[in-house]
């Protein structure tokens, strides 16, 4: 019996009737709108922005989009590899040529992103209904390959990447590294550039703090509680051995708040 996308969707709690299945193409520019396309090295943010802007033509994109967008990227031939599952929130604008939608990343199929490959049976279409896409056969579910930890000074994560790092097996060494240190970290809201300097000290490692952010977006911080975390970016400013006195970590936190001016123009209240 052939495994199809239908079984994968139902296992993830996705009703095909409430979804649309999409496979992007790699193009430099779209001839109908002139907007830039995406390529194999496009970032998650670039693909997200590309996905939420569509043609106003009902032949190019459904007039009433489905609740969930299951998005694949091309691999050549009829192969399509899972990129993400987005939730459609609402339509932001429509100028008669282009429609812009508000969409958000979800946790659906998180462990299969980049691993699930289906056969795309609609070579003339870049999107199909969820019911039709559910019939497409699964060609591959790749093993989760470990990802090498880049080092604390090169660690920059958007929110989808943070969630993946905190949950997926392939990032186990990243979690181990972050669990071995305490220190000072930075959260940047990329919408307006405002920043928040935080710390992990005592018995709480950076991994524990960031796990809280991955879970609820604010980690219990009053300053972040009423903000949308989807555009947050996370990085490490300085790490310490867990045996470091709390006073020394507090001084470092205060130093970074001062030089980054996060109390006056950022998201720190004190």
C-alpha cells in the first residue's frame, strides 16, 4: 500500500478540507508582476514574504484561501520537499494586481520540514486543494541529520529556527551547548529594531530560557508579553560558566543594556 500525504496530514491533525497544498518554483522574477522570485538559498523570511504576496487573478490563487497552507519547495522533476505549514490569518491588501496576506508559521509537521518529499502530480499547477494534494504519494522521509553547532558568536535564530532548535533531534548538540552556559542574550524585534537584553543565571541555562521563549513567545517577561514574537530574532551577547557569581552576570547585563540603550529606546523596563 502506497503511503500518501493524506496519512501524514491526518496524523498531524490537519484536515485536508481545510488546507491547500503549494509547491513554489525557483524563478528570478515573475513575468506577470515583476516581483523577485526565490532561489535555493533563500532564507526562511524571504520565502515567507514571497508566499504571502500573490496575484489577484483567481486563476493564479484561490479567491478564498484555505486556513492552512502546506508549502513545498521544488527539487527537480516531480519531487517536492516540505518547507513549512502556514496559517492564513486575513487578507491585508488587494490593489487589483497583487494580494497581500497575513500568515503565520505553525508547529504542524515541524519534525518533517526539510525531510518529507512527495511526488507533485500537477505539473501545470503550483497549488492544489488539500483533498487533491492528500492523494499525492510520499517519496521519501529523510533521516534527521545532525546540524553542527556554529558557535555562540555566530548564533542568530529567527523564531521558527528557535522552535526547531529547541525541539528537533538534529539540533541536540545546539541544546547541549546552550545548556552548558549561562549568560546574556539579545532579542531583536525585526519589525521596528527594538531590542531586549536578557540574562540566564543561577540554575537556569540559556537553553532553559530560550525553551520558554520557544513555548510561549515571551518567556514570562512582562516587556514582551503583549508583543507578537513571530518577528523576533535571538542571539547571544556573552556566555559565562554556570559557577560565575550572579553579581558578575548582573553587571554584564546592565552594561549591555547601557551600550545598546535598551532602557530608553528598546524593550527593557529597568
